[in-house]
C-alpha cells in the first residue's frame, strides 16, 4: 500500500526533531462524497473507513492510530495539552499542544485554516484549527500561550498554515465584516470588494498570519492552496454547500516530536 500524499512546509521541515504534514483528500478508502482520505469522525462516512484513513495517516509517522490526538472541534479558543493519547474520548477544543515525543497532534479542516507550530529547541509542538471565529476569538494566541507554558518561546517558533479557503473563494456579507471591525478597525485590510456592493472577499490566511505575528511568532508562512477551488485535492465545506451536497470530508494536518 502506498502512503497517502501530503504537503509540507519548508519552515517546519527545517526544524530538527519534528515531523509534520498536511494531507490532501487522496490516498484513503472512503467513497462518494468522502472520496477518499476522509478523517472526520463526525461526518456521515462509514466509521470503519474513517478509522482506516486515520490509521493510514498515523502510519506515515510510524505511530499507532491511538497516538493520533484530535479535538472535538467547536470553533473556539480552547486549547488542550496532550501528555499521551486521550483517555476518555476527544475533548472539546480547537488546538492540541504537547511536549511528549510520539504524540501525534492533529487538526481537521475543510476550508478552515490548519496551523502547525513547533519550537525545536524546547521540543514543543501544536496543531490548531482556526476558522474565522476561532481566529478572531483568540485560538492562535491561546495555542502559543499553551506552548509557552510547556517551555516554548514565540521567537523560536515556526508556524505553517496549511491548505485553506483562499480570498478569491471566500465571499462574505457586511454582517461578517462588521464582526471584524467591531474587534478592530484595522481588520478592514483583510477584506476586498466582492461581486456586489454588499459583499466582501475575506483573506483568512492573511488574517491568521497576522494573528500569529501578534502572538510573537515571527517565522510563519501559508503554504498555499485554496481548498474550495481545488476539488481534486481537497475537501471544502463551502464548495459542498454551493453544490448542494449533504456533507463533506475533512482533511488532516499532523505534527509530532521524534522520540
């Protein structure tokens, strides 16, 4: 069996003692809307297929599937620290941080921004799910703070945003814009005119990069790829909505400390 393909960040690839990857939708066993590497436990996919897809992803990092820790994601600013596999199911939250080698921290997404963070010197890594709400409400700062509590330092961190919805695909209404302007008038720079006067295009990756910078992370990048526009390679919530599809698969991004 060939391994499922994944994308990597040059910044994170240069961090010693850390392995990571942003998986595409390819290389799994799911079918139909979930073709093929759907890892969403909460999706309507066959649970056995989802379990096999997660096993395949974990195997790329030479870890058993139980070492793969992801949260029950709720678009929050809640971040969890993992000292090992979850003991009682997935906790609610949108970030996982660890200083334990072999714990495979994961974030699921299907347009939201997956963020992988590493401090190679402190040996601390994190995986974060940042939709617009979580990014606005502070999940990125919370993840950085949780990593600092484990001995990391923002100035040593490298952070990479994986494939997510790009600004050309992310058209929103004025009520969406108002939420950001209420937080800070400076957020207007992340919006561009839409197709009509009451619409805007929102630049999620740029906003997440800015939030990482505000948290003190100087070494950061978006590896590119618009999940909504690239149907052959990525799942997308927005694309599924536009097509009238009942559900969609979830992508997986992983990071782990070598033992």
